[in-house]
């Protein structure tokens, strides 16, 4: 799954266009390297998001095309940073 779509489906970022712009601006890193929106997300990847005051690091625990809002947090595990509500 593309990185921008994963960020939206997992609700780490609310809109896919915002996720795409963040990737283009160099604010999203996967496994320590700057990532493009087209990066193919895999289970075990570490995603770092540097938006706002507190950077967020999350480990990908699942990849799914469609997820209900209540189950979105099952796709990742927060390593450090802010908690997602």
C-alpha cells in the first residue's frame, strides 16, 4: 500500500492530500530515510512523522485497504510521540 494512503487509512494523518504534501515536504521518514508518497509500506516499517510540535514514531503492525475508525489503531504501535485520539 502507498505511504500516503496508509497514513490516511490508519488515521495517523487525517487526509491523504495532507499526507502527500508532508511526504513532498520531507517531513515523513520510513526506517530513517526520507520517504516519498509512493513508498510501499510493509509490516515492521518504522514511520516518523515530523509535523507540529511533537514528532511521532510508529511501527507498522498491519496493512489493510479498508479499516473502520474504531480499528485503525490496530495498524500501528506508537513508539514515541503524541497519542492519536
